[in-house]
C-alpha cells in the first residue's frame, strides 16, 4: 500500500532570564553614553532589539498598562493591567511601555470578500523575555560551548531520540486510537539512499585550488595528480590567483586612532608584498573626526569626498565602541552609504577593520585575509578552480528579501570563463511582482558584460534561485522563467543559450548520515545524495558541502525547475554546482550554496541593513563591494 512520511526533529530556543523591562531599565541607567532626545532613545531601543522578540512589531513608549480596551462584546472597558491581574494574577508595574505585536491575516468577510485584518496584541514589557544569541553570548566561548553541547546532537543521538518519540506515539492511547482509525503503522526502519563523495571520485581534481598567478592560464587544461587537501577541504591561500595593484587607496581613521591606523596600513602593505603584490603608498585621512567626516554638510565631510574621489579602495579603521556615544554600526553604515549608494560622488569599495581585531593576537593572521578581501573587492581573485567548460557558461544567483514595506532583489552573475569575476545588481521594489522586470533587465546587462569581457556571447546559463518557500515555486515558474527567457532573447538574439533554473533551499528538514558499523556519522564534505531522495518525476538532489564535526549536518536541497536544451548531464550539473560552492572568496573552503547565491544573499542583506534600502550605484556593478 501507499505510505506517509513522518519526520520528527528537535528544535531549541534560547530564552534569557531578563525581561524586556529589565533590559530597558539597564539601557536607561547607561543612557549617559547615549547622545539624543527621549524620542531618539525610544528609536534606539526599537532598532537594537528588532527581531529579538517573538511575533513582536515594536515597543510603544506612549502607552502603559493603564491603556484601556473593550472586550469582544464592546460593552465593558478595562485596562491591560486589570485584565492581566484578573485572568493571570500578574501585578503590572506602572508607567512601563508596551510591546505591540501585529499579525496580518486574510479572512473572508460576511459578504464573501477576502480582506486583510490586522490583529494587534499589546503586552507590558515585563511580560516579554528576549530570545536568541546576543553579543554577550557570542563573545563568551564558555557559554557558546555549553549551548553547542546542549543543542547539537550527533546523527546517532538524533536517531535515538526519534525512536523514543515513536515509542511514545505507539503507547499513547490518543495517538494509538488515531493510528488504528486510519489503519496506519509506524515503521521505524532506516531508509537507505545512495550517495557519493565527489572529492574521492575520479574528478577530485576539479576541486583542487589554484592560488598562484602563473596558474591562471594553465587552468584551461585538465590537471593530473591526487587531491591535495585533507578532510575539511579548507585551505590557506599562499598567493593570489588574479593579483591587483592598488595605485590609489585611502586610509581613513579617527584622529584618536592615528597611530593604530599607521600600523594597520603598514601590515596590510607588508602582507600584500608577501602575496606577490606591490602597492603604492596610501593617502592618509587620519587627522579628523570620523563622526564629523561622515556627517553631510560639514567641512570634514567635503574634505573626505574630495580625497576619496578617484580612489580604488578606502581602508577604514573603526574606533573602539566601548564608551563611545556614536555607534560603530552607524559609522560603518554611513561610510557604506557614502561610497556605495546611487548618486555617490566618490564611488569605490571599502574595507573596514575593527580596532579590537587590530589589537588582538590574531591580527597577524588576519592581515593577509584582509589583503585578499581587498583584492577580490577591486576585481581580482584569491583562488580559482579548474572549471573551464566546452561552452562559455554564466552562473547566476537570485535572492529576494523583505525589508519593511519593500522587496529587495539582488542578482549576481559570473562574467568570465573561470567564474571568478562577477556582475551584481540590486533593486528595491514595492512588491515582489516587480521581480520579473528586474530579471529581464539584469539578464540583458549581464549578458552584455559577459560578451564585452570575453569577446564571445554566453552559450550556457544556470540560474540558482533562493529565498523561495514551497508555496512560491508555482509563481516562480509562471512569472520568473518567462522573464528570464525574454531577457535572453533580447540579449542573445537567435543564438539562444542553454538554460537551467535550479531552486536552492538551505532550510530543509531532511538529514543524512553515513553508517560505519553500528555508528552513524555525518557525511564527508562534498557529498551528494541524488538517488532515492525524491519521486522520479522531479529532478532533486541534496548536497552536503562542508565538514561538520558537531551536531548533524543540514544539507542543501537543489530542485531543477526548468531546463531548456541543457547540455550537461546529471553528474556534470551536480559537479558544477558543488564547484561553485567552493568559489566564495570570503571563505577558503566549501560553503553551503553556490558562490553566486551567497553573494546575492549578502548583497541583499547589505542593501537592507547598511544602505537603508537605497539602490547601489552602477559604477560598482562589477566589483563585489558587499564582501
């Protein structure tokens, strides 16, 4: 007979001991560090704890538990404090703000028309606790280790807990009655699927890294020899595959940090020399207030704009946030907006270094990584793989995310034959329905950039779409794929490239483990499971990209939504996808998604959080400023 799939898993939530009331009172006690009015302080609280409260929209400081409301009949009026005491025995402290939760829900009214209803819940802040990891927990390695040991389960432990849950279902009278009613039987046998490790197969050399300039041209030919890396597949680049020369770069720092900034620039220059690059001496902007320089309509701001104009890169030393009245985040956002937003008079990439990083013992190992990140941002590359194909290929990552009342769409495409140069575009729209137009415009511009750089048109396009739920796949197929095809028709004319559209999902419930005797362990990195994981009617595979030493690995799901004259077979498509996951220049090793997907995600997040939903300038479209 037919079967149903029941999946049992565990989730954890970290709940703080402090209530939000205690947190706000502590913030008020430290308010001497905060420079602003009462309203500005309220905005500061809402911004700081956004996303830290379950189902919460904002904190309302103009109301208190004395706020009155009517009951469902509309006849009796009572205060929030009276209601909580009557129903739950909660004694509310007076004059405390309220947490407001607004849930939008579509309902059918009495006339049969669907409409949106906003259901509002208001609670005193003493009834709300914070959840999740904050900076105090992240910076405490002991607490992090304890949290990890409590929340992360090995595949063996996870399976044992699932079996205990099955026994509870079998013994519980209520669940047993339901099983008997529908004539269901719970089968707890292990499901076996076929997987393979690409790093141990015959094509392991396609995952070998090259980080020397003299290997750039050699990558066109296949390589021989055994794989050079260990089990983790991470490595430390010893050079830069595509080096760059900085002829004009600016060092920016607060005048109080001038000495540290000089040391930082010296170490960066020395690291660049060690990696085989000779950079010109930087231009110094270290004798001004960083806050004033990033404040529009000030003399220091005008000086900063004039000095940066024409520069390739700005390296900024962010001040120590301890005891400062101006948030380091605000300084970082101000610098990014000045250099990145549309209409910028001094558009260029920025590399920021925190003072605590410079003062730590890890700076000497961090300096070469900072240099490699600068190289990538100004158009170079730290490493590459042997990804040369028979046809010119373009890989595209597409991500969309909500921010306030807007939708941010970010797209990143490779525009060279080694997949190390990128073209990125972000747009801010009022609704997700505008994504089709963004795809059309982006495809045309990316194909034009590809042809300009390679003197040949693109012949094969693979698009990785992320940021979609299960219920949005139909809309993506109906609206986005036709827009993609229209863009390719405008850009390529009669020479239509091969096309594949692949949905990438990181939040999956499926888990895989490899059996060694009676023990279960996580699959090795670059493992693929594509047989027996889905119905034969769909083209699905799961990729376990990274090495996981604690807990159970969460694989990435890939589902092919559309193929048009696609010339690569299943193994070649999977191999290309896994290669792309090792091309993200911010991490020397595999990541969970193809690099273009990660770059589109990071770009969308930067636009939302750091650029305040402002569109980036086209001058930086070919430079990954967001890394």
